């Protein structure tokens, strides 16, 4: 299994120094941390409180493309910090407080990843769904 913390996206995230109790990694990050996928192009971070304020001060706040939340893209696109994640389904506090922890970082639960990837339905999401299902069945 690879050490996900050596990936340039995670190196960039850690350099930000965001308080770990105020964010969780979403998107494909939970799959990468488990060693289920070999590469990621960025890290999607759902943040609240101090983590969101700190991230918001580092870049331009814009609207996220897939759902009505704000985002800040940092470190040449390696880190995307959002103040919500499909807010019609999940509260930010629930995502963060119920997250799985790997090497000191919080990752949204696999059920969140499954739902997100089903909703987005992009080709890579479909491949990731098959991957998650294969791990759940083994």
C-alpha cells in the first residue's frame, strides 16, 4: 500500500496547516487513502469553521461546479476546499464528525463516496463505484 501522505496533493494540503478537526477529505481521496486507486489529481476538502476561514483567506472564493457551495482552489489546483458537500443530503458537521481517520486526517465515510459517485455518474465515478463494490464484497 502506498503512503498517501507523500502524494503532491496531500503534501500541499498538509502545508496549509488547516486544523484537522475542522475538515474531512471527500471525492476520491478516501479511495486513495485506502490504496484502492493509484493516483489522484487533486484533494477535495470539506471544511468548516477555522479551516474554512483559513482556506478562504488563501484564494478566491467561487461557486462549486456540481452543487451550490463555495470553494477555494489552492496550490495550483492540487487542493480544493469547499464549505459544503451536496448540502441537500449532508450537513458539513456530520461529514466531518463521522469521518474515518487515517494517519491523522479525516476522510468522509465510504457511504458518502458511494452516493456522491452515483449522483455524478462520470466515467471515472462509475469505475470507482465498481472498485468500491468489489472491496465491499471481498
